[in-house]
């Protein structure tokens, strides 16, 4: 049950405009966007713009989804795991690669494995990220630009993870396998 207020079809003003744009693109307004936009249309608009820019970074769609899956697994966000399991499939990740990215096990792609390990370390530790972790992601073929773009992707999914964990957002996508 949601802990934050939602407006859904009763939204007005800028929230209604954002919801209409989302619905025209996705066919519905996902519960996470309803919770965000109903309470802060500024935050929803910023998130949508942030994610729209993310697709223009140096990361592929598959890499972006690996980042979002790994962060959501570490955070324990069942909503984002469900959403990004679906998005990962749409980006061309196999069900096995999706589970491996979440769990930090081998996907069959050494570069994606290094990315998942890097992300899990960045979000799962405090203080300075150890040099060997940075060296490993670079040795796998990631550039400094891609490291920064990875942090950008981490920032995006961290916001939605936090909203959904606070809100206990009802999952409106097929649940992610355990």
C-alpha cells in the first residue's frame, strides 16, 4: 500500500501534463511515476529529463540496465527490479544475464560482469572506492567517460529506489524472479 499520496487520473496542472506524456509513451503511468509526480512534478520532470539524457551517454542500453539492476538488487527495491527486469529484456539481456547482473555472478560477458561488480562495490561500500575496483572496470574496457556515465546511471536509479522503498510502491510490472 502506498505511503505517499497519489493522484492518478485526478492529476491537474503540470502533473497532468507529465502523466499524459508518460501515458502516450508507455500506455500507462507506472505507480512509481504516479507517486513521484503527484507529490513533486518538478522531481518527476527532472527524473524524466535525467533519464532521457542517460540514453545519450557512452553506455549502451544493456549496460544502463545492468547498472540499474545491480543497484536495485543491492538496495532491495522490488519495484525497480521488476521494472528493470522488463527493461533489461527489452534491451536484449537474457533472463540468465539479468539474474547474474543482479547477483554479481557471471553473465557470460566479461565486460558486463566487470560493470556489475564495479556498480555493486560503489553502492555497497562507503568511503573511497578501492583502486583495484576502479582498475578492474577499466581493464575490462571501460573508459573514464563510461565510469562517470555509470555514476550518472547509479544516481538516476538510486532516486527511484529510494522513493519506492519509502513509498512501498505497489509493483505494476511482472515481478522479477527471486
